């Protein structure tokens, strides 16, 4: 059986004013087009500063994950989706 998995890059580094990426993320999360979703945005987002990554997951440029951030992204993938 083929499965369709969706994932998206973190919107943390994007301005809240960028409505298109936010809408796309919402569609990927809740649109029903995928059998599963890896929510990297949720995995990396700082709950106290929702437009930023948790500092330890940020490589320092405010855009790309650190090595710990990439590990956290891997942890966000539900491996049972591949069974």
C-alpha cells in the first residue's frame, strides 16, 4: 500500500505576516491529503516566542536547525507510518 507522508519546514523563522506559508502548513497538518505528517514546526518552535526556534535547536542564524534541531526533527517522525 502506498502512503503519502507530508512534512514541512519550520515556519518559526518566518514572519507571522507571511500568510501563505502559515496557510500551507495548516493545510498539510489538517487538510487530510496525507496519511501522516511530520510536524517539524511544532518540534522546533519556541512556545514562548512562536516565531522563533528553541535556541538550542537553532544553528545561530535564526533560520536553520542546529545538529540538535535536526535530531529533534527526526524524533518528530512517527516511524509507525512506514509499517
